[in-house]
C-alpha cells in the first residue's frame, strides 16, 4: 500500500570559491548531478528538464524503492540563483527547490532549500518502521553528502 513521505531540507554554508565559480557549477545540472550520491542516471528531457534516477534501496535481494523524479531548472546569473520545479506526472517523486548565492568576505555564502514528496510503496506493516528510516537515510543524509562533495569541488 503506497503512502507519501514529504521532506524539506534547508542548508547554508560558505565556501572560499567565488560566486561565479559556484554559480557555474550549480547551474550546470549534469555537472552538479555528478556530485550527488547514489544518482544512477540523469536523463535530459529537453527544455532544461532532467529525470533523476536514483540507485535502488534494497535489503538483501529485496528492492524496497527506487526514487525517480524529473525537474525543470531555471538559472539566473543576475540574481545568482538556480530554481527547480517538478515535471508533473513524472515518476514517483515531486522535488522542488532553489540555490541562492551571496558574495561573502572570503568567497560565497550558499543557501539550499529543497522539498521532496515521495510515493513509497512499502508493504503496509513496514510503513510505520521504514518511513522515518527512509526520510532520514535516503534524503537528508544524501543532501549532506552532496553538499560535502560540492564543497570539495569548490575548493579545487
């Protein structure tokens, strides 16, 4: 029996990289995707829309879930922002969010806000146990690893 899990994440960090360098990486969706953990494949859909196919979540031989979602991206160099909205009717998740960049004394202040709603199709008796696990492990920790990977890339 499917159920929905909604997760919102807001993170902020600073990097010594210039706003232009940070914007160049974050606005290049395929390049940015290469730093996201457990992304199996990124499929271009045209008009700056992409389908993200994440690695399957499994226990032993049993696949619990594979998250697939699509977003349309809009980058604005003047405001140093990157926004994404879900492509309706695509896959089992809806993800939206934005990056906001500000010049800082020693580089760039980076703000991320993202929200995702995932249709989870676990057996009914597992919903109570696995929903918090899925929320914490499958999204929040990946965002933390993604940011750490980006910070390392900005430092290069």
